[in-house]
């Protein structure tokens, strides 16, 4: 049941979708790329060969990379990109993790087509803590764009008009038969009547949170982001970019074809979004043929919430609980208490090709009012390890100490972000709490915030401004969900906790690529007492250079 993918070759490949063939980057000629299947405890060596014309790097989203910081993958953070014609072998091991993760390019917006599932099975002989499924499927939700993705990225970066929405959503790379020319481009999952099926749902979309459901079949949520959760039933799940959710379904309906579907959960007021629906088919083997038409029964769409149904999302999110409260390691005493604003705003700029937004501005995103820029002449980790000055500064500021309503109508002048490559240094072993606060300078919006190098516990979330006096008292320290990507609710906050036990340089960013490109990122430096040479091991000999 396990394969061992040892090489990923990135190359341009003609792929036909929505009536038109165009050249996209694929991996091993596949779109999406191959599924990597390993077990907890395995050592992994994956050689990435770049046969494309672009710089690329690959990130193993959710793998903790303890002691293998050079293998994390984000370009200019833990490595320089792999240049065209070069390769790099990522070497790491799976340490006390199992579940559904994924891998994706971590270079500009190249992950639009360069991604795949990363499945970690439990150690040999260790069963799932739920009924053994008869079948398992990875269900990768994505976005398809009719035009070149880097052109769309540049438009997002400079225009400030944000019409850059996708042309279709996809399930396992296929738009599904509701789109033009796509009746054959529909993923089908074959099941037997009576089967219990594990769906590993991964949101690989660039910029869109998505609802997902299966018509006539209730979903039983059993985990997310490589952690097990207390099971509960729901008609639909909401998955943010970067997140995964494991659900069980039972094939207990009349044998037929049923739609699976995904569509947008969109929270930015007034901003355009792709309001289309992607479908796949859950098909029971041995469906009786309709003798009149010779065709299968026609499927109906699952009931999915309205695109702006935040109440349903909140109710869903509040049901996510860690399976076992006995082996959770959520810190109760806090050494590092961070409050970090996340939000969209504007830069003032000189009108021209790189400043096409309204009134001499373009969009900017920031954390604590710093819009993050990646270095170009070295990765952050190399600069740290080799003590190269001038690549970053360790002065990530505290949140603006202004007395106002973060999510209210704030004068823009107070929120002109500064640009910088600012790191925040965390003491090794510290118990860390981070409250992430959405702000409303331009528009409130959900932000799926991903932390590299760690799994954390989501101990609380709410709407409006975080209030340390009342909100902290309601934190869940008993069975908080463990994740690597947390949705900061629109106009609200989320609080996470973890122990800073993994030295290295670790990016934290919004997994909506438009926001990341605008600067919604920061980086932690976790230094093991004695210093850099004790914190990070020797770089691999084939580590790409800038
Ligand atoms: Cu899934 Cu920094 O990314």
C-alpha cells in the first residue's frame, strides 16, 4: 500500500482544461503531483529536479522538520531556490506525526499547479483511532486559471484592484462537469455499497477558503492537519488554504452516482471572488443501469452553506477538539505572550507600472504593521548560520500601541505599513502564546495563518478585538485542536500556543497567496541557548545557492 516517491521532476507540460490546452508546471508529468505515502518514523529522501525555466523550491507543509531546518523549503527563508537545471535532495524524518499533510512549491505562485498529497500512516501495527476504512482517497481542492499564473501574481501585487480570481475550482486537478468542456474532466471515486471511506480533504487553492460536502452522505470529521479530533457529524466542512481535514463517510445510500462539491467561503466585503462550483463523483460500483436511457442516475448537488455564511463556519470550527486530552501538551504558563495584528492595507507609492492601485497606492498586507519582504542574496537560515549581516534584522515590533478599535474604521494614515525583513527571536523551550488579531484598515477578512516548523494548539477564537481579561478565561486548555494552519476569523482573533522546542528560522504567514505576496508574513528565529552552530546543523552539500 505504500510507495516511495524518491524523485519529483518539475517541468512544463501541456494540460487541457476548460476547452483549452496550455503549458503549466507539473511534477513527474502529473497534475496534481504524485501522492507521497510514508509512515510515522520513516526517513524521507526526495530529490527535486528542476527541469522548468523558473526558480522553485518545495515545502513539506506541516512536517515539523525537527533538526532538519534546511529541508523545510520556503525560498529565501530556509534555502535559496533550486535554479533551472539543478536539483536538491530534501532529507528529513517523520517524528511523531501522522495524518494528512501535503507538499507544494514555495516560490511565488508556482504552487498553483505544483502540489500533491503527503500522507503519513501511523507506525506499523498502530491502528487509526476510528473504524478502519475500507477505502481512502486524497481529495485535493485547487484553483484553475486560464492565464499564466505569474502574470496573475504580478497583477495582484501591483494593481490593487484584486480582480485576480480563478476561472474554476478543481478536485484532484479536475474542474468537474458543471464547467464548460469539462464533462470528461471530472474526478470519480469508486466505492462499494457498505464501505466506510476516509476522505483526506486538502485545500491547495491559492487564495480561497472552500466549503466541501458529498450529497446524501454525512461527513464524520476525525482529524485535521495531522492530528486526530473527537468525531462529529456535519453536512459540510470549511477548509482554508493550507489546511487539511479528514472525514469518514459510509456508502449506505442507494447505489448511484453522487456529487462531491466545493465552492467558496468568501469573507472580504465587496471583493470579487470565483463563485463557481467544482464537482467530483462518488460512484457506487454495480449501479443498476437505467434501462430507458442506459445512463446512470443523475446526481444532485450537496447542500453547501452560502458563500458568506460565517455563522455556520463558526459553529463548525467550535466543534474541532483534540481527540485525547491526556496526551496534549498545551502550555499553561506562558513565557512569551505575543499579540500580532494581521491585515490588509495600502502603501503609498509613485504611480507607475508597479503602483497601479487607487490614489497613488497599492495593496499591502502586514503583521504588526510590517510588510514582510524576502531577501534575495541569501536565505534567512543561511544568513543566520553563516552570520551574514544585512539580510534581516531582529526587531519585529510589538503591535501598534494605539488606542483604537482594531477591527473598526481606522484612519489609514495610522496604518501605513513599513517594509522590512524583521525576525522575532523566541527563546528555545519557551511556552509561547500568540494572539492573531485581524484588523480592518481596508477590509476585514479571514486569514489562514500557517506556522512552519511546528504544530500548535488553537486555544481560543472570537470576533471583534481580543480582550486579554475576558477572553483568556475562556481558553480551551483541555482539548484544543492541534493544527499547523489556523483560520483567524473575519474581524476577529485566534489564539495559539506551542512550545518553541524546534530551533531554526520559521516562517509564519497567511496561506492566501495574494496576502502573502502583499507582505502578510513574518519569521521567527528560535535559538538554542549556545548559539547558531548549536541551533542548526551543517547545510547539505547540495543546498542551492543564490
Ligand atoms: Cu503551505 Cu509557507 O506554506
